[in-house]
């Protein structure tokens, strides 16, 4: 028998499946109320426009041939150009050479880390951070340093040496909070002083439900330097939350110098993203992106509002939560000493409500980071207001029980 354990690379050392996944298999999946993962609502996918786009490709042999052939590693040129124009019209002037199409923005995060991290390098991350980014970075064996919560504490003398800082400025996963304009400017200052790059995750930037848009780090950096070629920013974008995640179309925008290297990584990793999916997506976004964004915002705004109202009604006074202006998540904080991991486990195993414990969003081995174990993340995107309400009421009852037991 092959001893697979002995053959695994060092980087697989920290990669383990969670125990709760095993126990979940014992539950009746159809009864679970999903407030955990941030999946988009399938009711808002653009089915008819995608069907029409598909029909148009199959009825035109020249386009069908392109759709079934390998795409260029950089991506389907008309889609790259469309994204460059889109970014330009949203305050970040760039050209086709500044765009690489990726298989979702998850691949962009992986490639950026592959580009920049050698084992032992320092990676700076917001605390807490998107799990998928942390797991992608983990494979390149960095040491982590947390970006302190308050920008007053962003001192180059203490935060130097990192290769990059990973941030999701708009409606962060997992907290739902948004970086202010002053914080964005301060982070650009810190990057300039330390020489690190900024990896900006723009996953949710189109999903704003109220308040004013704030320019992205990429847009601000281009404003400062006058030209995308001079900025320290790599920006990842995606159509997963605005069109549909299964198409797996995302992009990285940045200086052409870095994009050229990233294209080589793309080539070695999977050659190219599906030409068919890129063509379908382009047909749909050309005329329909704004409408899709509007539908998503209308649906998710109502779900956010409903969940905030139910939290108010159901939770003990000592529980706090964020009030996001967009995105898909609300971050909760139980009183000190009440464990969020236990809360999430009991919610699932005893009340059939899936949520994610806050501790999951902290990097391993970060020198300056205290894990806030009394936290949890809720998502309001995937299910309707009624089942979500039932779920939150159950969470409220459990929180009351756990808070009184800990008093
Ligand atoms: N960034 C963030 C913050 C996310 O939450 C996600 C997925 N939910 C991604 C990136 C990756 O999404 P995709 O690969 O579908 O673009």
C-alpha cells in the first residue's frame, strides 16, 4: 500500500478537512437552514440572456469554432477589452494589457500569491480575512502579519517587510464592513513607505445597497501616480456575484509588467479559461450587467434589512453585529467568553442552522493577531426571508441559552 502521508509536500501539512463536515453527513441536508456560505441566490441568475447567448453562438459556425477552441491564456480579447473599458468608466483607467481573465477571482488570489510569495515570506492580511484567500496563500507557506484594525496603528516601522497586504475594501467577507476613504489613502501611504504591493479583492464592490461608492485602491493609486503602470496594486474582480459563479469568470487588473508574469502562471496552471464561458458572459454583460446588478441589489438589500430586524428581535442585548452597506455578510459578536465555534456547532447539530464560526477567518501563525473566538458570520444571500427568519430566531434562542449559561 502506498503511504500517501509520507509523500505529501510540506505545504500540505496544515491542510485538513474540518471535523464538522464529517458530522454534517449525519444530518438531514434538506432540513438545514443555510446562513453559512455566501452563495448567490439562484433565482436571480440571468437564465434567458444566457440561453439566447448560447443559441447565438451555436448558430454561427465561426463563433462556435472559437468557443470550443483553447482561448488565449490572457483571456478572450473582446472580454478583456470590455473589462478594461468597464474599469476605466469606473474610475480606474486601464487597457487590455492590464487585464488577465481568471477562473473566478479565487484563481486570481492564488496566482497573485504564487507570483509574490516564497516560503517564509511575510503576507499581511486584514483580520479577519476571507477563508478562501487564506487557504490559497497557505499553499505558498508564508508567515502572516495582521493589518491592525485602526489605521492609527499602521506604522511602516512596525509593519515593514511584507510582500503584500490583502484587503477587501468593500463589504468585506466576513465582517460586511467597508474601508473608509481615509483608510484607503492611509493604506496606499503604508504601501509606498514599506514597498509592499496591495492585493485588492473587489468581489463585492458592485453590491452596494446604500451609501456612496468609495473609489477602489486601484482607482486611488492610478489617481496618485497618473498611470496604472506605476501602481503597487493588483485588483481582483469577478462576475460570480453579479452574473453566475459556475461560469468561473474573474479577472486581475494591474500593471502590464505583473500581468505578463501572471499570464505565464495561468499558462502553466490550466492554459486558459473556457472560451465558451467567456463568450457567453461577454454577450450577457454587454447589455445586461447593470440590470443584473440592480436585481441582485434589490433582492439582497431586502434580505439584509429583514435579517437585521430579526437579529434585533431575537438576540440578547449583549450580542453585537455589523450593519453592512452591501455584500452578503453580517458578522456577530457574542459576549466575551462565549465560544463562536461551539455556537456554530450547536446551531448546526441541534438546530439545523448552518453558520460559520468567526475563528475560521483568522490566519494560522500570525505573530500579532488575537483570535476573537466569540464571533460568527451570517450570510443573507441564499435563502428567502421566511426561512432566514426561522434560522435567526433559532440562533437567538441558542444565544440566550449560551449567554445565560456563561454568566
Ligand atoms: N473573494 C471573496 C471575498 C469571496 O467571498 C469569494 C467567494 N465567495 C471570492 C473572492 C472568490 O469568488 P470567485 O472565485 O467565484 O470569483
